[in-house]
């Protein structure tokens, strides 16, 4: 018996027990018809991963809805309320876009919110500008099939001899079309790039938007799924794009862009596939937070300085605050490795910005100018 007790006690400390926080979310709203359903959409699987019609609230009466959730201790959560689609989002004030609700799970608690208006209340409108090719359920080895969209610059069809650099961008459904975006607001990268190209401020480029899947977190991190996703881009998607479109195929003309976990996988592609990528734009990148930590891969690198150029961007509200320490550590480590801020990379910080597509859309012109800005003589 003693032998078995010793074994049990030696194993017990290795078990990772994370505390669970119980959170009840209560919503008060204007009176709604009996047939109307209310949904919560947020940044976690329990909240539908921003699907506006996946997680239904439980009706108490015509003006009150509630639902209880369990989150890990110190987990950061962001969410909104809808009537099943983003065109019927909930707002506290008329004619003013609703910010994400956010909180960090620290103690068991009940959170209460009030919605006074339902509908398309945003002054931030988007549309598809330019030519967008759509490839349904593109397959890749070891990963889920996903849609891929390809945005072509305004001079692509007018000059049949010209070749173009390419940006491979993650969360592709959120880039060009508000109707496909997970939050009803797109990055408007098509409008922004089109304007900068036509005004002669940046080079013309092709933007490849790669949709995410239900395995987004794993595919955008340094996991087996993440490496399979990167291999898909390098070995399968890029060859397809290069054979289908008039691209400049070399590393100097190949970039990647993403936000949050998409920022993490963008840096991984740049850092680990330097033979393919030379540039990256990292919005709100997850360098080190929660269970994710890519900093040792930077710190332990002992090879020569990589010939890369990148843009780092973060806000200062909600989840952005939790990401900032990891970004700060990354900047210090990169500096120690010889990467010069202002030359090899730049950092932009907007303390009033939230962690969402609307905020990133307002700043996406910055990396386009830094990475693809025209020099004298171009």
C-alpha cells in the first residue's frame, strides 16, 4: 500500500489544476416580442467565437435575458449581444457604435448590461472595392479546408505584363467584406490599399485572404496544427497563387499580415520561413500571454541576423492591455538580437484602441506604407 501512496503523491504535483470562475451575464433590454431570440457573441468558444447566432441567451421575461458561463481564472473575455445576426447588433446609444464588452474572470460574479437599441447602428460602413476572387473550401494537408479570397489591385487587369508582390493575410473573412466578417465590420483593406495605390503612395500588391476555421487558435500558434498551417501556406497555397496570378515570387515581394493570434502566426511565418517571407504586419500580436509564449524561439535563436522587416501595432483597451507586456518583451529581445527599431521594424501604439476589426481597419494604412511605400524613383 505504501508503494502506491508514494506513486500517487509523486504524480499529484504534476497535475495542472486551473481554477474555474463562474460568471452569470444578465441583459436588460427594451421590450422584445415573444418570438425574438437574443444571442451573445464573443471571443471564446463558449461565446460562439464571434458567431452572432450561435449562443442563445435564456429568456427571463420580455426585457431580461441571462446565461451562465465558466471561464478559467484570469481569462480575458470580450463580447457583444445580437438578435442573431450582426445587422441586428445591440447598442447602448443611438447612432454610436457599441464597443466590445470586456472583463477578466477573477471571481464568481454576475455582470449586468443594458441594451436600448437593436439594429445596424454603425457609422463605420464597408463594401468590396475592386476585384475579389473567391475559392471555396481550399484543401491543405493536415488542416481543415477553408475559403481563400484574392484581392487584385486596380492596375492588375490594365497591365498584362506587370507582376505584383503578395500579402498573405489571416482571418481572411474579416478583411474585405462586412457581410462575411465575424463582427459585421471588415478591415477595409481593399478600400485602403486601392486608395494608396491610386494616389501613388504604395506599390500595387495582391492580397490573399485566408479564412480561419474552428481550429483557429491551434492553427495560429506554435502547435502541430500551427506548423501544418504554415506548411500549407508555403507548400500548397503560395504555389497555387504564383501559378494562377502574375506574382513576384521571391521573398522580397512576399509578406504576411494578421491580428491577435493571426499576428502570432504572421511573425512565426516571417521568423521560421525567412526563405519565403521578408515582411510582416503584426496587429495586437500574441507574443506571450496565457498559455502562449513564442519569446523563447526569439531568445534562443543563435544564427545570423535575419533580413526581415516588420510592423508591430497594439491598442490600449481591454485585451490589448494584456498583450502589451509580451509585445514589450519581444521588442527588447529583438533589439538585443540586433534588430533596429525605426529601420528593421516600427512599433505603433494607440492607447485608445480596442481589440477589433474596426480599430485595426483605421490603422492598416500604416504597415502598407512602411512595408510597401514607394521610394523615390519608383
